[in-house]
C-alpha cells in the first residue's frame, strides 16, 4: 500500500484519504494501486458497506503526476500504464459494487474529476474548482468520462470542459449534477461521512442491487479500453512532447510547429 493513501475502517465505512499534500495530491502509480486495491477489496469485506474518498491539504488532487506522463513520452516507461487495464484505480471504478462517496476539497484536476463520475454521492467545498485539461496536454479523456460526462451534463458543456479546459466551480458542479451539494470547507468531511454512514445503515443487498441496476459496468469497461488505446498513443505523440515541454518551461504550447 502507498504511504500516500491513508486507510481507515469504522462503522461500515472505509475511508481512503489521499495524503500527498506537498504535491497537491498528484497521483502516482503506487497511489492508483492502493486506491484500486482498497475499492476492490471492499466488495469482499462484509464490514464495509460504503467507501469514502477524501484528501488532505488544500486540494483534492492535481490529477496524474505529470512526471509519470513525461517519462512515458520520453520512452522511459510503458504507455500501457495509461490504459484501463494498467491503471488499478480505473479498473476498480469500472467494476465497483460498493457505494462510493467523495468529499472534494479545493481543486480537482483530470482524473480527480473523472473519478467523481463513478461515485454515488459527491460533496464539494464551496471553493471547489473542477478542470479536465486533457486536450491542453494533447491527451484524451479517460475513466470512461467521454461517455459519462456528456450523459451527465450534456455534450456542449462536456466538450467545453474537455477541449477548452473550462473550469467548473462548486455552484455549477451542483447545478449540472456532478455534485450533490456544496458546503463550507469546515463542514465538508462531516457532511460526506454522515452520508456514507447513512448508506452503511441501509440494507446492504438492496443498496448493492440498486447500484448495480443504475450502472452499465460492461459499457464502462469497454469505453475505458477504447479511451485507453487513444490515450496511450497520444501520450507518446509529438503533440504531448510539446505540451509537456511547454508545461515544464512555463510557456504556452505551440502545436502549430508539431509535424
């Protein structure tokens, strides 16, 4: 298990806390593994009836650690890691049967947003800002978000988030149906935990069947695989090389010069 994922079980709720605040909770491979393993194992633990995902620090997560992406582009790592089968968290989200609740504090970027589309309840702090800058990095959506986000908020809003990198604040997140409620930061964890505990107190079989009836795990997994092929290819592309260089050099990328 990663030292950057804290795990606590109490009262039927398994709480997973991202704990890399000095790096804005940017997700490493080890963190993906820990989160994915915990979500998978929850399905077989009779003492876990709900999983709560939260984060320490002033930001939910900056998304994937860009150093990992840059290493793939430079040929120092395997692009298949970006695919659904190579990312334990995405694979676990696709097959999750245990209810998932998220408490989102501050900014959430990339997979920090797309994972929310697999959660059953989402609470955000009033200062939350959601961004999915995949195209800005010459990448494509992942976690089946090319399917789940348009179905949730509509094509034009989703396209604006993906392609233009439009930021969505807490009020919009609630109005658009990405989140259940926006609450003061001081109340966020208590609100999310109370919801998780309420789920845990419900009849587990009825809850599990209801969640299953509301999801299409085969369709989600198929879309993740489809996205993964394109994501892996783009990750090694000249466009991505320029995007990562521009990010490192703190300048605007110039995709016009990419052959």
